[in-house]
């Protein structure tokens, strides 16, 4: 079985992961996406693509969200948020 991740060409965000018994996983990608063949299954909640599969650094707080374009954690709260 071929394990794969489908990633956004623009941001490197892993959009979905899976496995196939087909000879190639390339058919899994749509326009604006690419396929990465994996040695082991990863999660889109813990990894992204940046020339290779990369694990997110530790999340600074529960409020932070990952900015795929800048490859950094970002706190989207404003001063008006609690």
C-alpha cells in the first residue's frame, strides 16, 4: 500500500492523507494540489509540507492558529477579545 498526503501547492497545508493500492497516488491530487508519498502516516493536524514533511512546533496557546503562508503560529485575537 502506498501512503500519501495531498498538499496545497500554495501553502504546503496537508489537505488529506490516505493510502492506495493503485500503482501511483498521483491521481489523488486536484488542481492546485500535489501528492507526497509517505514512509509513515502523518496527520494534517500536526504536520505540513515545506520541502519535506515538517511537524508543527509547539503551539504557544490554545488560541493560536497556524499560518500556513508564513509557517508560524498566530494569535488571531484582538484587544477586544477576552
